[in-house]
């Protein structure tokens, strides 16, 4: 039996995982957050967010076609998802629905730059004046 198994035999949730329950998966949800949410701009990533009724934060990531070809957009989205996954504990409060948007300034940036930007956005979101 693997060491990351729950005693019941199921795989246990990883503390830094990103399960489907924490993802935005419907276009209506993206649209709602983008139209009605508050916006924070980082150096390389923009974040739109609203409060939700649940106990979990829900996150979606988008990159528009103006940013380049599909492989370029996918790489940008992977960077954002991974940066959020590794830093989601930086957001002390729960109940956010967040959409991160890649910006043109993100192209060619290092992983550390993106991670620092996401961490800063999460801290600003958690601030009382958020």
C-alpha cells in the first residue's frame, strides 16, 4: 500500500493538491466572476474574485488568444495553476471564487516571478480592504 493512502484504502487529499472540487469548470461561473467580481492587478497576472457560499476557495485560470498559440497559453496557465496550488495556504480565509487571467507581460517571465505575483495577489485579496 502506498504511503499517501487513507486508512480506508482511498487516496488521501494532498495538502497542496488541487482537486476538482476547488476548480471552476463551467463557463457561466467564469463569466459571473469576470462580470461581477472585484479585480486585482498584479505585475503579470490579474485576479477577479467574489465571495461564495462554500467553505472552499474555487479557482479558474484563463489566457486569451491574443497571448499566443495554444502551447504558449497552456504554459502560462500551468504556471498560474501551479503557483496557486503551492501558495493557496497564503489565503487565510475561505469562500472565494477566483479567476486568474494571464497578461501579455507574463510571457517570458520566470516561474519565480509568477509565483511571487500570485502570492502578492492572494495577500491583497485576504486583506480586510481586499
